C-alpha cells in the first residue's frame, strides 16, 4: 500500500498586536508646555521663601517693647512636667496696674513635633485656647478660640498656612457662620520676586449678612539684604501706611524704626518709633522712644536658668506721667537633670558636639 503524501496547509496569517495609542502628555498641550517652561525658569531662579504675612515685620516687633512692657507687679511661675512631648503649666499673677484690674491666669502647654496646644483661664472665667497641627513641613492648620463672660468678646478663628519654595499662602476665617456665611474672611499671598524682594497682597472680606459686605485690600513689600543683616517692610491699606526698618548691628545689638501714617479724609496722623535691643549672656535690655514723647525701657535679668527678674518703665513727657513695673519669672521642674538633658547620666562620657 502506498502511503498518502501529506499536503501542506498554510497557517492563517497572524496579525501584529495593536499598537497602543500615544498618551497625551502635558508637553503636548500648549498650556502644559508653557507651564513646564515657566516652572523650570522659576526653579532656576532659586528664590527663597519670603515667610508669612503674619511675620512680615517679626524682627521689628521682637525689638520694640509693645509686647513686653507692663506696669504694676507681675509673677510668672511655670513647671515642666515632661520634655518630650513637652507639657508645662503656668500660674501668672498681675496686680497694681494703672490700666488693668488685678488678674490671675492658669495656662497649660502641650507640644510635640507636629502638634501644639495651649489653654488659658483667668479669674473671671474667660477661657482661651490655641491649636496648631502640622500636616507636613509646608502645611499647618491653626485654630484659636475664646469664651468670654463679657458680651462681644468671644470669638473663633481658624486658618491654614502653606509654605511653597518661594511663596506663602494663608487663609483665615474669624467667627464664620455656616448658616448665612457671615464673619470675617482673609486671604494673603506673599511671593519672592528676587532673592531680596518679596511682594504680596492681603484681602479682607467682612460679611455681616445678606447684602452687607465690605472688602478691603492691603499691599505688602519686604526687602531683605543678602547677608540678612537688615530688613525693610511696607504695608499699605487704604489711607493707612506702615513701614519698618530693622538692622542687626552685631551679634548682641539690633535696632529698629517703625512709622505709621494715617491720611484719611479729615484726619492726618503719624507715629514714629525707634527701638534698640541688647542681648547679653544673662540679660536682655530693650529701649524705645516715640514721637508722642514716651520713653520706655525693659530689662530681663536672669540670675539663674530658672529665675529671672523683670523691670519695665515708661515716662510720658508730654502728659507728665510715668509707669513702673517689676516682676519675676520662676521655672521649676519635677524632672531630673538627666531627663531635662542638662547633665548626662552617670557613666556616660560627655562627647562634644561637632561644630558646623
């Protein structure tokens, strides 16, 4: 028998796999390409972060006496219960003031790497508190509230800060109402335009109810020297202008000047203030002179790391009046020196910290 010869059968052609459609990238769009070029150009400038609008004139405020001066007798007693996380309680007494009645305040502070909480209650039953939550190195949410026994003194304030590489954003709401959206709403933006100059704007919207709104805008400028030894700022909001200048003369001495001008219809007013601060090893001295004839001074002398003596004085030459204040600050702790990090535990050799 003959074996049949097999017949070759052609295999059906195999079609090539489908080629996926190209995915449109941002560079294929005109606006995306423009944004990428702008972002690359902006990054090449290597501009610094200008700081927040709230701290626009921080250095000048730390030199002046406005946040430090007092009159009468004052005592601040604080006790540290923990260092990490930090937990501290404070008792504050103030009496004999010419402008305020005697008062007592009890406060507590809790803080760690991302959370900060501070509460305070006084002898009249007024309660206040602050809360800061850091979500990342660039995002911080803040809340501040006060419950007062006096009508119209209670408030709630919430805000959020975002720090970009060369700009800062802040959104804030004071007494917001979800029912009719009444309250005060603020937004600010500060942008570095050069390595030394930053410009910004702040908008305030006050909404009292349906059809009752008021909008105001403030324009900001900040110039910082290349060596950061002097800073000049300016703020303009309607008829009000404020300008500050701060300079660091040495490691222990810095000076500042502040000018406030009001040029409203029917009112022309100005206030100029000069201040200086001397930081010594165990003492801090501040002096201030303004155009209304007031001369002020503030001394904080530390006799030990846990004990400080305070003296504050002001003379008003035009009104022939004077104010004097004395106080003490005492810090105590239930922690051991080892827990506070002041003295290494026994048996552990002291290793010097490397210098930068």
